[in-house]
């Protein structure tokens, strides 16, 4: 190995040692736990628990409202029976007015009469 190659090797070795010192100087910072990340995690966990409770409350309310809806439908059915009204399947279902139904029958084409002998 000549003097030039030895000098280059020493210079590379000196740079590597300096870079290693810089890297080792940053290790303590990297090894410390990030307190802000821990706080964010704790906040997110509290929010998750709050949302789970809200979901459970909404599910209970939904069950209660469905029960009330069924009770109301049953009561309306009983009232309709007492009044002699046939209950509809849907509140949006419409029936034709009584006067319109016979008019449709009158407007319908009549079947041809059989030939007379």
C-alpha cells in the first residue's frame, strides 16, 4: 500500500468515525419515549370508549323505539278492526276514492254480445 492509498484510507476511516459519533449522539433522543404520542393514544382511547357507550345507548333506544312502533301498529290495527276499516300495509299506500272505482268499471270496454239465432 503506498502513502497516497494509506492517506485516503485514514481519511475515510476518520469520516466514518465522525459519522458514527453523530449517529450515536442521536440515539438517546430516539430511545426516549415520545410523551406526546402517549397522550394522543390516551385521548384516542377515551374517545373510543365514549363512542362505544354512545353506540350502546343508540342501540338500546332503537330497540325501545321499534317496540313502541310495534305497539302503536297493533293498537292502530285494533282500532281499525273496531271501526270496520281494513288496515293498509303501508301508510303510503293509496286507495282509489269510492266514486272513481265504479267509473272505471263503466269506462271499461264491454264484451261483445253473443250472436242471436
